[in-house]
């Protein structure tokens, strides 16, 4: 058998050669969250940030507003696989999840060059964690650790010793993730490769700006990077890209309207089309600070398709009004193709989706993040071995801990109730009218 150093080098070389492309072993199992299901996010500080998890939650709130889906963030900053295992029966199992995503490894590599014994601890722990999730009857969704951006570290630190320490850490994470991908394949599990997307987008953008980064502190992706992560998760394990699709066609003297994922009513009989449409979904919208990553990934077109096509208009330029408000204007040839509405901030459905996104942002900032800070105290008790040193004292701590956690859960539930009021699609009146000619100055 080849020594560890050679095996490591071969695997790292393979992954770095393909890092700019999405992993060929695409996930074949789809994330199918139905009414009453729970998705748990297991991770470290990158998940504790409550950003990519928030954006994924918002996707489901807006794509399936009739399904009451529960989300539980089970991460603590600084976590390794062993920490997730120690809290498993308190932090993951009680949620009775259908799926558990796993984003661990950044801390497991211990921020140093590859060491076989360190990797072995990660490997053994990850296998056990996946098995424990499966014993719950849940489906694990392993995810490649995110990238370590050495260039970002170089920008903020000119310390040569520091640079040398972290020089190969992205390659270490590549090794960990490549092993996890292969293990997932052998187990027949879906796998999310955030690493490739973050690396590819970063290197593409550095062709224009050498200092571009999605990870300013080299470890924790900022909001744009987290949007890339959310889109990567959804792209790899969830296939529903459609918000709604409308096709308006002239047949003789009348207009016919066909809809996908929505209901059409009150079709007008005028020369130009008008109708009422209530979609079953809202577009997927992220907060302003995450938009850069959302756009760099192309998340709107790939994961939030909201299309309108109008065929049979006489030559000329036309405006689209929704609820009597102009949301854009196009020539008839463009309308006969397909216009995308998912990123049109003027539409009422976009504005409604944005309100949902901001409400969920508030929920995560005020409640979920604080809850995960609270779980840090539990993690620290386990790290110090207090559960074994003094079982009675630990039991007393646990009673107080769970009572406080229940308060946070109740606050989160209140936000969820508000979200499931705010996310219900409404009927809107669509009208195609001739664009007004601008007066000459």
C-alpha cells in the first residue's frame, strides 16, 4: 500500500485539477420535503452564521407555501465531528428529521498540513455520524467542506510564518471532501459539493480582480459566498426550478392563457391580453447583502424560473402591468420568446417574497443565532467532560438548558407563524398595453 503522503498527494492533485467544475458524481436523490417534515442543518461556525441555512429556508417558504416545513440549525462555532456526535441525542435526534445535512471538516483538519491521524479521527467520526442519522430513519446529506481562501488571508496578513502554516489547507480540505464524496457514493447518498462552486467562482472573478474573495477572513464565507452555498445545496439535491410559467397565445380574435404551477382566471376579451393569475409559489429572493453571490451562481434562472411568453402581438413595444403598475416594457419579438420575471423587483410577487426573506432574516438573527449561542454552553460541558465527572450536576444543568432552549424554540415558532401568513401567494391582474411614446424634448 502506498504511504499516506503519496495517497494524499494523488487525491489532492485529482481534486485540484477538477476544482473548477462541478463534481461529476451528481446527486441522484432529491430533497423531498413535504408538509410536516423537518430538515436539520448540522455544522460548525459556517452553519452557525445562519446565512446559507436561512436562504435555503426562504427558498422552501416561498416555493412551497402550503407545506409547513420545520428547520433546525444544529451547529456551534468551532465544532468538529466529535462535537456533533456528543450532542446528537439532544440536538439532532429530538427533531425527528427527514434529512440532516452535514457541513463539517473545516475545524477537523486543525488548520495545519495533512496528518493521517487527524484525518482518521474525522473519517471515523463522520462514518459514525452518518450511521447515527440513518438509525433515526433520516437521510444524511454529506457536504464537501467549504474552501479556505489563502489569498484572502494574504491580503490581511503579511506574516510569512502565518502564510506558510495555511499554505496547503485548501488542499487538506480537498482531501477530506474527496473522501467524503466517495464514501457518500458507496453509501448511495446525495452529496453537495460547495467547495467546487466557491473555488470556481473565486478564480473566475480573480481574472478581473486579483483581490476578489467570497471569504474575507479566509474561513467563513460572507453573505454572497453563503448564497453560493445555498444555491449549491439546492442545485445538487433539489430539482424543482419552476416558480411559474405563463404562455399567452392569440387564437383568432381571442387570447388563450396556459399556466404551469398556478391558476388563470378572468381572461379579457380586448385586443390586447389581460387576465388574473395566482401562482402556487413566489420567486426565491435573498437579502441585498447576498445578491452578488446569488447572481454569480446564476441562481435566479437556475432555481427560480418565473417566465412569461406572449405570442401574437402586432409589431411594436409593449408594457406589462401587474395590478395596474408597470413592471417593464419589451418589443413584441422579445415577448414572443420568454421574459424572466424572477429578478424583477417591480413585481408584487417579488416584493412579497422579499418581505418573507426579511422576516426569516429577522428570525435567524434574533432567535436562531441566539439559540445556537446557547447550545455552545452545552458543547463546552461535553468538551470538559462534565457529563461524566458529575452526572447529577450535569443533569441539573441540562434541565435548565432545555427550558431555555424551549423558550427560543417558541419564539422561532412565532416567527414561523408570521412567515406562513406572509408567504401565501395572491392573485394579480396582468395586462399587456402599448408602451407610451416618450415626448420629444
